[in-house]
């Protein structure tokens, strides 16, 4: 049918006030700030062109909700939040998912002569025309919602749809554990299973998850995402679908679907929104059936640059000075999941150039970097960090990254390489920077080698940021302050902030993470201490005199400025 003009307030926009006028009237924006954003908008052309509201959020002037409220006021439309949206799955699916995502529109229900839809941009008449063309609706009743709410609801509704389609096949799937391998492979290739796997992975990427856990329990198969370091339940799939679901993941990861008694490892690539994400997949036999964990790997384009790690200015300058040195050992330390790999890659991309031969030894290679020779070790076949490092030293390297120092041999080789004209980057697992120095000696490395080669030690953790969509000032709990050693009256100069929970952060109050760091430059005094086989306490005293802030001190400084919460400091540091 031909597309007719839609009857929404968007058509009257030229006769109304502009969005910027509303924001200025509500004291959400100054005239100067508006002019700055409009100038930035004019510099964007073609596919790079962005809406004013989008730029206001990206440039940090407003939250998505503030933009949505202003648009609703401007056009006299209803504003809805995630808690207000009850979306019938069968109605939402009148619109193909790819169209809903492109138009950023969600169908909420039927009206007498058309559909009720939620959109983040009611001025986008073209997108609303697309909705009408696909659905055949005579009219659209439009409400406004923050863009992140639209995205999350689209992900939720279409994920539920994929699961419902799979459940429709459950009667047949409940006995797939008795099928032969060939039949199981065919079940794994059925459209409902493929759609569910694709949906699980796509939703995880869009929600910013670092890991996806697929766990078989007595009551079904639970899907959980690790977001900002914390696991969250996402959905539960019928237990009978588990064999086909697990087999599908094994097939696309290059594993043996017949092997269910031993752990396996694999890799796969996921295409989402035109972007390819690599993933590392592992299986683990458990009493209720195999568990699958998928680690979603960042691409080279998404590596955080040193400026974005969260270091204080003096810490950043110290790290850059060491990274630009022609030789020496830079040691990054912290527990698993503390961001060590990201920091290593940040330093590596800073130092790499066509004039340098940069080689990495990793287990496994997590992010493929252009212009760098990356080597994956394989201890099971005898290719260890130690003999890999020996081979690399015969390759005329300038910069060497060793994924982890695990033994005395690797430690000694890395220190010797750093002493003989190479910049070496590596990691160890300790709780703080002073402990990393003593750890090398405890491994069996000669104290004189440690003293002569070690240039800088960086310890780190990741703390969650308050959600920008629901952040508010707050008074930290007195017990939390007491445990942190902070007097309540000292907060007079602080700016404590926390999120109260919204759809943008899934009710957690947190969205995104930033690093906190100990940066310990090795001084002449440190050399003397190390030569005497020191204790951790002795090294910590030297580090304090060298100006190193502890992890807790660094984290408290961020809480003081509202960049994290005092509760998060207590949890992490």
C-alpha cells in the first residue's frame, strides 16, 4: 500500500519551539553550550550526521532522559520509562527486528485505527513512515522514551520471541540427549536453535558484557552476563533444549560435539551491527550437563588509550615516560579481571611504530593488533613462555610483551632481556605494586637482575562508575566510611554521587568502569632495598617515599569526586 503522511505532532515541528529553546528555558543548557553543540553538529556531514539530542548526550551536557523529557514537552507527547512499558511480544514482532533497531522504534500495542509506538526521536518522520509501511497501520500514536530504554526493550522482546520459538520445539528437543552425534548436529542447525544462539550472543554484545555464562541446572539452562565485573541473570531456557544449544555453540567454536566428558576450548566470530567480535569459548563438564563460558574479546579499535584508563595525570606521565624508554621492565600486576591486559595493550599501542619490531607472547592472543607480531604459546606441546622468549630474542625485537611471568626461568629471561636493550612488558598476580617486586625475587630471579632491570610497577583494579542516567548526590553510610577510615565530617569538601537505578543500568546504579592504580617508579633507594632481598613492607615504605599512592587512596580520590562510590571502593579495594 502507498505510504501516507503520518498524523503525529512531528509534522508540526517547524511551527513550534525548537528543542534547544526548551532546554534553555528549563535551565538545562546555556545559550553558549547550545551554540557549541550546534557548531559540532554542523561539522558532521553525510553518514556522520547526528541528531542534536544525541550530541548533547555524547558531549556530556545532558542525560538521555533529560533529552527525552524535553522532546516530550516540545511536542506535547507522553514520556514513558522502562518501568512503564508492558510490551506484548506478539504485537512488538509486527515489526522486523532489524527495522525496529534501525528506526529505534518499539511497538507497544494496538489502537482503534493503528498502533501505539515508543521512539527516542519523534521528529524522525522517515523512521515512523517505515514503521507504518512495514505494519500497514493507518495511524501511529507516538510516545517518547530514552534511547537506551528503546534499545533494551527491543533486545528483551525479540530475545523472548527467539526463546518462545525454541520452546515450541521443546517436546521434540527434550530427548536430544539420546540422539546420535549426527542427529544432534542436525538439531543444532535447526532455525530455532540458531536464532536463540545468535540472540544470546547479540544481546550480550549490545549490553556490553565481557562474558556469557550458559549453565545447565536442574530447573533449566540459565544465561548470565558479566557486565562491569558482576554476573547478572538474563534469561532461562527450557532444560530440554540444552543439548541442541550446547552443540550449536560447539559447532561454531570448532569443538567436538561428541566429547562431553572433558573440557574443550574454541574460538568464534560474531557479526553484530556490522561489527565483528571475536570470542573465546570453553566448556566444562558438570553434574547437570556441560557449562559454556564465552569471553567476548575487544577489537583493536576498542582498546582504551592511556588517557582513558583512569590514571591521575602524574601517574599517566610516569607510565608514558617508562613506555617511551628504550629498555627496562614494566610490570603490571593485579588479580584476574582487573584490566591488566587492557593496560598492556594500551602501552603497546602507544609504543608501537613502523620503526620498531614489536613481538608479543600470549596465552591466548586476546586482541589482534595491526603491525605487531603476536605469538600464541602452547604449553601442552612444549611451547612455553620461557622457550618462546628465547626464540623472540633471536628475532631482533625492540619491544616484547610477555603475557605472564609464571616461573623463575621466564622471570630471569624477561629481566635479562630488559637489561640488554629491550623494553619488556609483562604481568604477575599480586595484590599490590610492592608485592610484585618481592614476588620476582621469591620466584628465584636474582635480586641484582630485578634491581637493575625493573623500571616501573603498576598495580590496578577496576571500579564501577555511577550510572549517568540516574546519578544523584548521596550521603555514604557511616559504617562504610568507618571501614574505609574516612571521618564523616571530612566529606564537606567531597562530592559523593551514586546511581539510584534505572533502565539504562538495569537497576544497578552503575554503568561502566574505570581503573584505579598504584604507580611505583623504581628509584635508586629501591635498588638498594631489592639487593638486600627485601620484605613487602620494606618495599612499601620505599614506594611511599617515592610518592606512590595506594590503590585505596587512589580509589577514595575518585569517590571524593563522584567518579565511583564509597561502597564500591570498599568492595574492590
